[in-house]
C-alpha cells in the first residue's frame, strides 16, 4: 500500500498509454506477486489509504450498503456467481429486447467479456492481516473480507454504469465511469484514476474539455447516489427498461459528454447504446445542439 514506485508506474501508464496495446503489456503484480493487474487496479490498491475511511463510512451508512460490504443478500459469493454467469451469457443478453439494460450490456460485450475485468479484482487468495485494519476498527480479517465483498460488487456492476449513464468504453467514457463510481462509493482513488485518463485525453485532443466532461460525470453520479442507485440488486435491473431505471434513479443525459462525442467522434466507440434502441433523451440533446 502506497508504494511510490508502483503508483508512479501506474500513473505513467494511464497518462501515456491508456487504451493502447502498450497498456496491456504493462501489467503489475498483485499481493501474491502475480503480474495480472492493470494500472487502474494498482492505483485502487496503492492509494486506498487516501480513500478507505470515507468509503467505509459511506458504505456503512445504510442497511443496503452494509449488506454489500458484508457479503449479504444479493452480494453473497453464491449470488455473485449467478450474476457473473448471467453477465457472461452473451447469447442471453443479446436475446433481450433492445430497450432493456441487459441488451445494452450484451451489445457492449461484442468486443470484450466481463471475465476480463472480473479476474483483476481483489480476491480471496490475496487476503492477509494488515495493521491498517485496526485503524478503522475492523481488526482481524474483517477488513480483508470487506475488500473482497466490495470488489466483487464493484467489478460486476462496472459495465452497468457504462450502459445506464451513457458512457461508452472509450478512454473518455472510462474516465467518466470512474467519476460516477467515485462519488457513489466515496472512494477518492477512483477520482484520481478518472482524472489521469482525462489528462491523457486532454493531451490527445489538446484541450481542457475532457476535465469538464469528467466533472459532469461526478455530478450525475451524486444525483444517482442520492436515490440509492449503487445499492440496487444488479440481477433485477438486467431485464428492466433502461429509461425506466434512469428515471427512477435520476440518471440524466451527460450533455458535455454528448458534445465531446460529436466533436471528437474519432476518439469514441459508442458501443454503449443498443443499435436498435432509440434513446429519445440522448437525441433531444443532439437536436438542441443543432
């Protein structure tokens, strides 16, 4: 934790190589010494000293949040395996009506699979006693168990955020999903990651616009957090109408991101919206711009 050398290497990877083949070559070691972590996962781990207290305070504030960190309800290891199985079933996801959240995720998974991300989580094999656990009042192995449970939920819901908040899997889209999740979990290292990727985009397009796009995502994340979005059962959301979910949790249109997509379309992937779905709210923003 807080290894300056590892932090520097991961930061350099995000700012210089994020979204390129070189990024995939710069894997870093996990707690067992296995080189399997991307720069993003390294920064979550090495910078957690700066964010774990605010995050755990947030995640202990309601029963629904406590169920996540203690691995109860829908976030038990058994239920998480069921969710992973559903999210891994591209055929089932792509068979859903185009207006559902699951169909949008299935469209995104044309180019990658959730297993690629899920396998990079902090897992049971890495648990170890840490002195830091005593600082936050969860001595013994409880802190490590909470890390495992929270990582499981985070990695299984990451792509839901891409689809629901309308951020594609481009570098700019990933930066914004970091911002959304940072505000919902109150985990500062995610903000650092999001800003590093925004900096990469700013250097690429020679503009400060990516920072405005990023900070817009934090505002959208806060609105959804106020409605308790992050504590919802992902399994129940997959077959729901995507706009119904957005309306329920006050997930608005990212206006600055929409303009960024139009201006720098060569940098975008736009793989987050199902091709057979007419996103009326997204199109309204386009019409207003015209």
